[in-house]
C-alpha cells in the first residue's frame, strides 16, 4: 500500500536515456507530458507539501479503514492506515531513516532494499526531476489496456532493484497503471495498481482511486481530500518506540537465560 | 433464530459438518430470485476455488466434475439450508480446513444487529475417548454457578442428545485431532443463545450419577473483536503468576491487536523475573495469522528468524519475527491440544522449530491455512484458504498439526481430580530449568 501511494508521486525518468525503439517516444517525453497534462511544471513546483485523506479497503473482505498520507519536500513521507479490528499501521521516513510501527508486529526500523524503496517513494519532486531518482528510463512498447493503447515505460531506480513499469494512456497522457515489486519484511511482493478517477486538486489533476492487486488480494484506496498546506516537521520525527530500537541492548538479567528446550 | 457456532467460522470446519448432515434432495420451491442468488453463490465459490487455491491442480480433484454434479442440486434445493449444504459439500470435497460457508444468520451480530445470540455458559468441551467432557469451567460463570464441574460427561444440552451429533461428525472423518476439535466446538455451540436464556442439560458426574442442571446464559465474556466478515468473536485474555513463580498467559483468539498486544506485553513485563512462562494456547482457535509474528517477536531476540512460510499462487511470504525490546528471555512452555487451531499452531510450531519453546499437551488440530472471508450474493459468508502454510522444517501444518515435545493429554480422571497434566509437566520442566 505504501508503495502504491508513494508511486503516485514518483513516476518519472532518468537522465540521458537511450534512444527508444522506432516509433516510440522517449520515456522522458512521456513523463514530461504526464506532468503537463496533470497541471504543468509551475503547478508542481508550487507545492512543497501534500496531505491526502481517504479510505483503505480490502475488496470483498468487509475490511475498510481510514488512510492518511503526508509528504513534504524534498524527501519526507508518512502514511497511516487505521483498520477496525486490526489497528494502526504507520510507515514513515525523515529522509534518512525509514520505519514502520504496526499494531500487529510492532515497531521496525527498515533496512536494506526495504529502506531504499521507502526513501525512493518519499522523493517529493520525482516527477519534476526524475534523474534524481531513476538511473534508467525506457519506453519499451505500446500495449492495449482495456482496449486503449498505452505507452509502457520501465523505470530503474538508482538505488537498485527491479524496474517499475508504468503505463501511460497514449491519448490522455495520464498514468493509468503501474507494476512494481515491493520488498517487505516477509519477502518480495509483486503489485499491480490501476489509477482512476482523475480530478483537479490544488492545481494538479490527481487520481482519486487506486486499485492495487497483490498476492491475489485487491486493495482499493480512495482519496477524499487533498491539501497542499504545510505539514509540521514533527510529523516525520521518528517515533519513540522506533528510537528505542537504536539504543544498546540492556544488560542481561541476573538470572540465567533460557536454556535450549528439550533437555 | 439459530445461532451459527462462531468458532467454526474461524476454523473453517462448517463444510465438513454440512457434509456429514447432507439433506435429502427435493424439488425446488424456492423463490426464483433467491434460487438465482444461490446459483450465483455456487458459481462464485466454484470459481474462487479454481482461481485462488494455492494448488491449481487442487490435489488431483476433478473440480469441473464437482460443478457438473452439484450445481444442479443447488437449483433443486427447497430451502436455504439445502442450498447451503450443497455449497458446503463442494468445499468438503477439497478435504481441507478453512473452506466453509458461514450462514447469513451469523451476521446478525454485525453493527445494527441484535447481538442477542452472544450469551455464554462459561464452559468448554473436549472429546475424550469419544465422549463430550466438560474440560473447563470459568470461575463465577453461569456454568460454575449451576454447579457444573470439569470431568462431567455432557449427555444432553437444550433437550438434544449430544452423542448423535458427536457420532455424526465422526462418520466420514478420519479419527484424530481435527475431528475431535470439530466435535468439541459443535458441542460448545449448543451452549450458545441469547443472554438470559435458560439451557437445561444432563450430565454424568464424577460419581457416575446422572445429574440435571439449568444454566442461565450470561453476557458474553471478553472483548468483542470484529474483523471484516468474520462474525464477532470475544477475546478473553488471562495472565497470572502460578505457584512457583512461573508466569501464565492464555488467550482464546488471535484477534483485536490493539487489545491483545498491549495485554501480552504487560504480562511479560510482570514476568521478567519469573523462572519461565507458560503460554497456554489450548482452545485458541486462531485469527489473524500475522499476530503469530507479533507475539513471537516478544519471545525471540534473534533477528531474521521465521516461524514458517505461506505460499500462494503469486508467491511465498515468510513469517519473519520482529524482535521486540526488551525480549523475554526466560524458558517458554507452550501448551496445545486439539482445539489449538490455525494461528495458534503457527506460533506453537514455529517456536518449537526455533528451539525457543518446549511444547506440552496433545497434538493440535492440523488446520492451519491462511484464509479470507467474503460475502456471497445470497448473503452467506464464504471462507476460503488461499495459501498453504509450511513449517521451517518443510512440513505443512495442515493435516499434521503440532506434535508436543512432551505428550501430556487431558483425561477425564485428571479433570475430576482437578489436575492438568500438560500444565503440570510444563511447570516441572520450568522448575528444572530454574537457576538456583
């Protein structure tokens, strides 16, 4: 989910891409067009903060909760999902560290690829400056999506990992689908997202509904409000329970530790 | 209104129950719109299994033939119960847990429902030597106030003989923990109904005398826990210090993390100086699978350790523990029995495989498949497993369960004597581990 939300804002390309196959426009051109058709560079450059609220739903399962996404330039991000019966799941980054606090599994400091992906997702201006985020961008083909042609663009993050594949509607220039492999604590998860219901918010046209399919499940994210008002810096501060993970382990107790069972 | 045994919705045993009680076929007299919704429901169930079961080959089962055979019977069903039984029979052909039909009536306790069905007697049942035995009575509960004691044989509940139901389930099912769990939960379901309802019952007491008792069902005990289309469950959490100083924790479902996790953490905080912890998962019917990781994270300090893996058609996910600080590093004894189901088995088996806990009791149900619940066009719930769960050693839990390190099965004699063999064995082990 976090990946899905973040990729709404990090969809662009890299510097000096190789020439695309004949008849295919350069990927940079497709991504620039996306910025233009969704509000233009000036509108994108105006905003330094984003706050989205909405709902999160596991389709067909009767599980629905609230959703909050906050993001500030250049590299801060926080998402929170609250689902009745499950509790709260918060993911965040201050641009240096990335973490998760889950009512189910507790606080966790993200590391390795998982951390890299979280930092990548938080890149606020990735649409305007894709070269800062992606090492390679390539238009690979035109593919029919729901009967309409779409440009398929592969984006390879600088931080490594598999390319993210974005589908831009040839006619409207809008992003309508993307696929990516997200690294989670439980392993890699391939996710496919569909973006719909584009409407203007704060000078930018944004999708208000994202349907994400992963591991055979469908999650529907619906955005109700959008704001570009400043987000307090404290929003992105590392939670105390995550900070505690960075502290040295306490001294062992006086009594002996557990022996191996089976004796 | 008949109450659906809520526990079955969790463990997915309703399909097997329905298969054991297949109704006779009859010409349809059902309203056409309901018949159409039942057929749509059958189609949804059939296609979901075809598309979502982790094994595309369904273990060799001819799923097309199942549709050809059973779909016409949905069209012929005279009542909802008959239609539902056909759907359940289709799922029973898979021979796996966590495939079940949840009657629409079970959703009466959703917000806006009456909630009047949630009364409780405060006792639980186990099947010992083929007989339904009272295995526990909550102190102060209606059953306790009625004078019912552990070890008594349940002969009749609410005017219905218990033995036929127990024997009916036994037909067509292999003898073992899974069957005993279904039988026990079915008998326990007889003790449900609206709070305030009197339930008359007949027992054989410890002296071999037939005794009659009337239990006035009390309000549900525990914290109501809702999760999607799962009918409301009640989380009961108990922690205390046992004789000798060992800590003891028991909870009945892995639900409601905002309540369960702080309660578990608080208990561990109190037990940090204890010689050990007894984690009693007997009678725990499972819930949110990821909570096994959450609970396990308090007990295992090493990073990158896992309880096992779940495999879907789309890939494999590891149940990796997230170590919590400060980790509880005392000896841990886990108690299981045949009504330790699903997530309870994932946690018990995982801790056993990691060498972090020693397991006492009797073999668990062997019903541990990650599942989801959806609503069908006819209003029923549909639970289906979408993944297989495999222990770190490579063996699936499904059909095998967790075999205790120390077998200490419950017996009627022990119950009548007020003894708990599994707990006694666990405490002995902890005592032997204690540092002088």
